[in-house]
């Protein structure tokens, strides 16, 4: 399992890829690439932080007229430019913002990426032990903080930006096409890109199809309970009116249901179901050879990858998709659990302070053995499928609160690496309290 996923931004330096002979061949490819079987042994994570320039002059100019609480005050400042981020990151800068960078891993093995709104992300290596993963990420978090501090850039641990209007800093063809596509649907796509941050955990698929299915089922079953347990983004600048415990998850649920909300409950087989769904998902962008004008990667509206594969877009695009195009299309799908050769658990808010250690331990424990997978599924059965309610009400919903406690208690019972913060999280959820927001500086 490898956690870091690069998105190639041009086709000029890519080797030719084999053609796709048919829809059946495409579905078989998706099954083999997205659901790689093997004994589950590794865990990884991707952690995101917002960034703010510390300079007083910029902070005063960028401050909102009204900053009613300390949370908004933390975001009083401009987004750093990609040029400033590249300078601060030096040899660790991703090539998306510094094409000539060696893009070295940090001392703990993580690689740095930059999200469209200037969020910085650590993509860990995959390791066998959750405690080792947390230690590596702590080391890399500290190193990243020091790099950014040297250029007066502050990292903020939060899941949603409550103060700044959404703004895409990363003007790459992929993100220009995404912004154009999502804007036609509503405000949530731009908000997701620029004003949200997540804590993502990645785990192996399973040794065989039976284990794959039980792990897939468990990760979806516990999803609403864990969303409620870790929801901590009630305020998001630019979001439509409405009270939500996780405004970040709200953006994912509404930005484009056809690519973010697969009907997994209707699938008799997750592999076949996902493959068919992926091909029928809307086409978001089409890679072109550089140099390309703005929106050159924009896809024809109201079309799917399956349309392109069938030849329906021959006159519009001028070529049929190959395996490289299909691989890229898969990176534009955003389900709550995304199979990418491993399972990406994508539904958790970024946590305040060092609270990201808890969801890593929880997911690791819940999937540690067949017995823990069964217990996790049973603990969450009453709230399975309540994605919207979890994002909207969080722990204020009694049934979701009870499920959150039950799932975290199941994790505590199966963990091989006791974490005092996990037991504190159980008590917090029992009281219906969201993760604390007092210390967001890292």
C-alpha cells in the first residue's frame, strides 16, 4: 500500500498507455487496480492544515469586518502564495508548485502536497504499526511547521475556514477544470477545494474477496458514527445557511452526488458495483498536452467516462480514452470510502491540536482482526447509512451519539496500542461534546 497519490498535470512527458478495448476491460482494470488483494498489514494517513500569512499588514487587510470568536481570529490573514509556499518548503516542495523540486520526503517519510486553497498536506508512508505511524507524522508535522514558520506562515488545525472567502491558489489545469465544473452545480465544490481540511486514514483491502467485502461493509457502516464522533466544523465561510456539525462533510455530500455519493447499499458486490459506478460517473476533466490555455482540460458537460469510452465523444475530444485516462478519472471520484489499491477513509474532519492521532488509532483497531471488524459493524448497525444526519446533527442526535460511543468502545476493546486520548474521546462523545477547539496552533 502506498498512501501518496500524485496527480500528473500534463500528458507531454507521460509514456503511452494501452488502449481500453471495451467497457468490460475497463471494469476489469478498475477491479484489479482499486481492489488489490493481500493480507491486511499496513496503515497510512493524510493530514491537512490551513495556512495563513503572519504579516501584520496582510492580516489587517484580510481580516473580516466582524470576527465574533477566537476561531475566526485564527484565520485573520492572507493565504500564502504558491511561490511563498515553495520557498518555505524548499527541497520538500511538491512539483505542483515547484516543477524543478526534488520533492524529498520529510524525515518521517511523509511527502508534502499543497491543496487548491493553500492547505498543506502530509501524505505518510504506509507502515505496519499505528503507533509508529503517529510518531512519524508527529516528527513530520513539527518539521513542516518549522519550515513554514521560517517564512512567517502559520499552520492551523481545523476542518473548515470560518473567515476567508474561498479562493483557489493553485491554478493548475486540473483545478481550473474542477472549479469550472463544480461552479455549474453550486457553491460546495469551491468551498471543498479551498476552505476545508480532512484527516484521512488508509488501510489495506483484504486477503481475499470475502475479507474485502467485510472490511468495505464495516468502513461504510461506521462512517456516520465516526463522522458524528469527530465532527468539528460548524462554521464555514461562504456556505449556505443552515446549522451543520460538519460543514466540511456537508460540502462533500452536496458538491456532486453523482461522484461523491455512490449507492453502495444497492451493490451485491462492491468490486463490480464500484467499477460500473466509476464508468458512469460524470467526466470532470480531460488531460491535454501542455501548454494549454485556461479550461483546456474542461470536460464536455453532462458526459460520463463511459460515454467517452463508447465513442460518443469522438468528435468532441478527438480520441478514445486509454488506461492512463481511466487512472486519472478515478482520482476525480470522491466517495466516502475510496478504493485506490487500499481503502481511503475520507469522511473525517481534520481535528484540533493533535487530535488526529485518535481517528488513526480508531480505524486501525476497528479493522485489526476479523472479530474487530464484526464488532465494529454491529456497533454501528443502527446508524449505518445516515450520512447526512451525521454531518448535520453530529452528537446532538441521540442515536448517532450512542453509535459513536459504541464504535469508539469497540475500538478501545480491540486496540493493541492503548491511547489515553481514545478513552477521553469515548467520554466526550458520551457527553455529546464535539472535539475541542481551544488550541488550533500546531
